[in-house]
């Protein structure tokens, strides 16, 4: 049984912590998902969920299992006592946080969860002590039904959810920006989006799909 499990937002943070020997003696795993992007179906980490998310990421079920689920085995198996999360404040990261908290709630985890918010070069800037109770319902409201809850805590998660529920709407600043620069080559537009909309935290893969989707609709 792992005493404290640290979940990091993605392989890049995991590799950086390894390189810098941060949390060197601790048990760390990356959360290699992008829950703020693409369709989500089925109960968390069910077969339906896995098959759907593999399609979203254009990978096989085997690849999804290897890249996303295998690193998370200590979390999914409940093989830990305490949990600490290390995530940025942007939308991408906070929707991943919501997903983990929902899983903890769903599986009956009752210990406190420490959420570390990190900034540039993954430097910790603040932290919150959370209880997972209620986050499964919150996840379903937001991710499945696309409804804005009345109460959301902590503040970074609240902002992340608000951005998530707005960014794919026709009037969102991301969609308007893509439309405004309709003649800009895809790669240049991706670079501009990453630079100008850091609060969303989306990467080149997500932006390329978003650009293609918007441009198909406006042809």
C-alpha cells in the first residue's frame, strides 16, 4: 500500500519532476488525459468510457490502456492512503482535476485531498485541502450534461468549469479568434492560440481539431 500517491497533470510534468528530482522519494503517476476535449460517455473508466476516449484521441484501446490507464493503476486500484494532486490553474488541468475528484467520490474515498496549483515550470504557487464528497455529481452535471453548477469550489476549478462550458460555443473567444484569422495557415493559428489563450491550456492537437471543425462549418 502506497502511503501518499502524487498525481501529476500529464507526462511533461512527470518528466520534469523526475529530471529535477522534485518529490524524488515519492510515488508519482501522470494523468495522461485531456478531459476538457472531446466526447465523454459511460461511467468513469468503464469499458464504454475507455472505448469512447480511445476514439477521441485516435488511438487503439490497447494504446489508451498503456498510455493512460496503466500509469493510473495505483489510483484505480485504491492502492494508496493519501492523495496529492499537482495541476495548473488552466481549464485543461482543472477538468482533469474534476475527473479525479469524481472518481475518488465514486469509489468512496474519505481522506482529504491536497490540490497543489502550479505555475511556470510547474512551480507550486498555492494549495487547497479538499474532500471528494459531491464531486461525482458535479462531474456529471458539467461533463455529461453540460450544466453549470450553483456552487463550485475551489476557485481554480470554478474558473476551469466556466471556461469549459463556454469555449465550444459559437460566441466563445476561441471560436471568434479562429473565424477572424480564417486565412492564417493552421500551424500559425495553433501557435497564436496557444500563446494568446494560456488560460485554456489546450495543446496543438486539440487546437488543430478545433480549427478543422470551425473551418468545415464556415465553408
